[in-house]
């Protein structure tokens, strides 16, 4: 991209590791929980990690800690005496409570996020969140941070069974046994009322980068690709928007992973091709560019790196409304017409 600030009227932003430090917080909370589970059973922590990785599904490992207990054989209550089962159930309940407490309380927004979005909104730009995270978790984290809904023009996330379609609009179910029910109902209801049909659930098998979803977001909010910036920590997933000609702002701050979580992730992850950390993301970019030189050029043309975090959007982009963009286009056309008449003498 050139040094000149690009006019943007639509910000499409990832949530986790883009507006908040989710990954490090998740990893530290989960790792502490696994450590306590190992102690409660007299197991070696690393061996327990091996079993968790081999026996639990991805949703459990990355989104639902209690499911790890249910799916890992070494943590089963089967064959235990009534007394031992009672002890383990009590211990597990406390461990899950502590993990959830750390997980929710530790999710903090990065510096300058709200101020930057408010500046963009004041200029008439729109702000839409687009995440692959399941709906219940994504909305819970926004609620934990008390993210101002007046700043949000749309939310696109992944369906996970906690929502339903009512009269063409997404509603959150009011199931009494829903894990996050009650605590987040008020925030959810306010979100539904605020966003209406701008609250969108993708099917569970739809993942970034998805050009149809991205194009739909732009169409819904009235922006061209050249007027849209996708902000995210994943060069491959979020950065895929460059395929449409969108700008991509790499939230490098969000891609940084502490050593403890790097180590923990290596034990729980079963996808060797999925890289984390800023170095890992840059390696992915190099491979993408090697495999597809045309795509590599699109990244070079449309990608900027937010070295100082989300707030660095101000360094690369000028926020404006659709009306401003249209006015500028008309004014530019008028000026060009005047110049042309002077040159030709007509």
C-alpha cells in the first residue's frame, strides 16, 4: 500500500486477538485447569494433555472446558466408588469454576480500540464484527468486556445451537439449562434489538476466508472493496479479504503469543499446519505467496501491519461515510470536467 491514507467507510473486524487478548487468556486459564485436573487424579500433566488431544473434540479443547472432562478417559468417573466419585465431582466443579472465572475476567480490550472505533463512527463509517467463533462464546466475551453496542453495526459469527431464526431474524434461545443463560441474557436481548437482521449466523462448516460472506457484509452495509478494511490477527483467515480487493490491517499485537501458551498450545493442538504467533503468521504468508504469486501481490498491495495495535488504523486510513464518499466522487468528477474544458477550450 502507498503511504497515503486510504478512505474507508466500513471496518470489518475480527473479535478474538483483534480487539482483545483472547488467546493468551484462554491458554493460561485452560493450562491451569489441566494442571489441577492432573493433580486431582495423580496423573502426569503432559500425559493428560496427550489423552485430551487424542480423545476430545476441537470444540471441547478450545471452547468448552467441562467437555474435556466428559470426553477424556483418564478423567472419567466410571468404576469409581461413590465416595471417590463425589470427591472428583466436587473437585472438577471447582476447577471448572476457576477456569471460567479466569477465562471471563481476564479477557481485556486492547488499548485504543474504543477510541478508534468511536472516531470512525463519528466520521460516518460503519463497524461490523466478523468471527469464526461460536455465537455463545463470542457474545459472552463481548458482554464480559461490556463492549458498547452503540458502536456495532453488524455481527457475523458461527451458529452453535444457542440461536434460532424467528421471523427472519436471529434470536438467542432461552433454554434454562444453557451454560451462559441468565448472565448474558440482557446483553443478548439488547444486541438482537439493536442489530436485527444485521446479526448473522454462519453454518458450522463455514470458515474464513470466505469470499461470499465477506461480499455479503459489504453489500449489506453499502461499501465497495476499496472502501473496506478487514482487521484481524490471522494473515490467512482475516487477510483472505485481499482476494476481493479489500484492505487488510494485520493486528500484529493480537498475534503475539506468550511462551507459556505457545508451549501449552503445542500439547493440545492436533493440527500441525496451524501456526500461531507473529512469526508463524508470517511463515504462512510466505507460503501463500509462494504457492500463489497473484495472491502474494494482493497481500503486498492491500496489507498493512498495525505494529502499535488496533489504534494504528488511524495511521493508514481516513474514515468517512458513504455520503462523504459519494460527495467526493461527484466533486472530483466535476473538477475533472472543468479542467478538461479548460484544456480543450470547450
